[in-house]
DNA sequence: GATCAAGTTCATCTTACATCA
DNA sequence: GGTGATGTAAGATGAACTTGA
C-alpha cells in the first residue's frame, strides 16, 4: 500500500507520484487541490470486501457520475479484489423445475437426473442437430456457429409463423420457445426487409429456469471447459455457443458490478481522508499560530511522514536535528489492538481515522522549517 | 484454432407520460 | 374531473456479435 499525504502545496510534493500512479500503475487516486490535498491509493489484491455491498445503495445519485468516471479502462484495473458472488446460495424451491436439473459434471447434487422435467425452450429438431454439429468438433467461433444460429432460430420462427403468433414472451420473462408462440408479425416483416435469406439477428430471452440453472453453474465454475459447455447446452436445450456467450456476458456483468463496488469504496475512502485532511489543516493552522506567538516554541527537527512496512501505519522520521548529530530516528506507534483498522472491510486502509491516538500523527506531521 | 475480455449492436422489456373516449 | 385503455418515447436489460490479445 502506498499512501502519500501532503499538506500545503500538494502538486509539488506528490504530483509526480500521482502521475506515475495514474498512468503506469493504474492506481485509483483522488486529488483535491482546493484543499491542498493529494492522495494516492493502492490496495493489494487479496482484500475481501463483500461487506461493502451493503452500503452501495447509499448516495446513489453521486455514484452514477463517479462510477462512469471510474469505468474507464484505467479505472477498471483490478486494484481490489472483491467477491461479488452472493455467498448465500440461491434458495431452491422444491417445486422449481431448476432443481430437477442436474449439472452435467455432477457437482451440484442430484446428479444424473439429466434434463427431465425441464420443458422450456425446447428446440426439438434444430437444436439437437446444431449441438451434434458442435460436438463433432465444429468451431464455436462467431463466424460459424453464430451465423448458423441465426438460421436455426429463424427457421424455427418461420415454421411457427403459420399459426396466429402475436407475442413471443410474457412479461415475466418466462419465454419458452417450445410452449409459447414466437414473434410473428414483426419478425417476419423485418426479415423480409433486412435479409433476402430471412436470417436476421433474432434475440431470445432465456427462461427463468434456464437463467437460474446457468447462474447455479456459474457459481460452480465461472468458466467452462468444452465438455462442460456441451453438457450444459444439451441439458438446457441451448446451443453451446449460447452457453458460451452467456458465460462471457455473465463474467462481464460480474466485473462491472465489482467496478461499481470499488468505486463506492474508494469514494468513501476519499471522503474519510478528505475529512482527515481538513482536520489536519486546521490543526496545522493552530500550531502555526502558536508558533508565531511563541517563536521559541516548536524548535523541533524537520519531520517527514513515512509508512511502516510492517503495520502500514504512519511513522515519523526525524532528520537533521538542529542541535545534535544523531542519526535519523524513526518512531512508529504500533497499535496493539488488532481491531483498530476494522470497520471498512479492508484492513489497514484507513491509516488515520481509525487510530484513537490522534496525537501520534498530529505531533509528527506538523513540524516545519 | 480456441478462448477470453472489452466494447458494441440491437431486440426486447419497463416505465413514465400524453392523449382520448 | 376521474378513470381506464392505448400509443409512444426514453432508458434499462440482456443476448449476440466484433475485435484484438
């Protein structure tokens, strides 16, 4: 963890550091020049902070703005590692059809049931054919399977257009290609306009059961090997390509969510440190006033702030004592309270605000020439 | 060649609002 | 004026696609 704190002219002291952090190390940083405050934050990768998700609903209006800023490629660097997957397992309704399913690789319990009892999104002919094609070693690249998926999808829709199809999905999202009528009028009109082959991009909403099942499998493995993908696709009556895309999108959503949580966390860190900086400024002004009123007061050696590598707390290093020749002396107040950094879910992230011994920092941060 | 992340496209859904009978 | 039905635009969501590594 790196932390730089500059009182006074922030740009002089840590400007270079901030630039390097921003450009090269992709560190999140916050600057507040109006306060003469400069801060660089870098958090190690092994910090678990699931508790933060409880707070992310607060201050939502401001979050939108800041989250957009932090969603830049630089800000998306994995500064912190959060586990966004819900720890609590999804409640499984005994009557839910999802429970009738067994994960193909047999790790979710109840294995071996197969797809029995799962009666949504059935593609009786086309899907099986496509799955076989993929199983035979066909590429799952977009150029192959994706294009063919359009054709297969549209073939289904066209076959169903013979009946009076008006609406494909119900509002609850429980679309079932095998049970519900598929989009008819709009699809057919679009297809005739867009593509001479009648193969336009047709989107399908996965049913709740399918999504739930994929979600469960995602909890087990957020990536799939080809065997798992094929088995899952077969069990859900989806094409392997669909399963693959779903997992890709799911990983992207997880990452996006994590970025939002990170943004929220860093925002709170910034607020805390800003408040601390404000307090220190006030204290500095008081000491300056005291010094000016009594010039023989505060005849102390110059002091710089350093970070203790072991406890990552602010330490003071006294250099060049004006009246002696002793070497630099570093003093660090090591807190014996292991809970002194609690409260944020990220230990040691608040070097200031969680230390009850304010005097430790205040007396060491105010020495000036 | 397969896979993945990142970014994008686009169909669909949701919601708020306006209009009309 | 209140109410319900209908239409529409804007935003959100998610499946599918493209590109580059």
